[in-house]
């Protein structure tokens, strides 16, 4: 078994696909996450979905989820919603949403929270 020396692991889940990548730096992992989410968000908003007796608005749907793990206690990620908005979070067992500052998008808020 070969172990990679890159300490940051990014796992992207979209639909039924799971893609894992490793990065030497936090900046590299965050850059890849931004690129992936920008491409996925370009598909535009998703329609509302009905399941059994409930209807889920696009903002209530998670279209893609990225989880970032790194050295020490780096556990964070982002969710891409059905309305093409993104939400950053931190935490391992329970997720705490990272509040976005003025003029800040979810990517910048995540980078700020991890620095």
C-alpha cells in the first residue's frame, strides 16, 4: 500500500459519484474546491423535488458536498444548494455554518475560517 504525503484530503460528492483528491497545501485544496463548485453551480438552479408527501425547494436540496480534512483539527467543507448557492461549514461530528462577512462568498468565508 502506498501512502501519499499530501496532508489535505478533499472528498467531493455529487449525485452518486465520489471523487477524492489530495493536496500538499490548504490553498491548493481550497482552489480545487472553488473550481469544482463553480463548474457545478454553472448548471443553474434545480427544480423543486417532491418525495412522498413533501416538496423540497431548491434551497433545501444539497446538490453537492465537499469535505476537507487536514492535519490537526482541520475538518470543514461546503454544500452546494439546489438554487446554486453555497454554504461553508466547519466541524467533524456536528457542522457549524460559517457566517459570511460583508462582500464575502462561501469560499472566502471558508478560507477565513481555516486560516
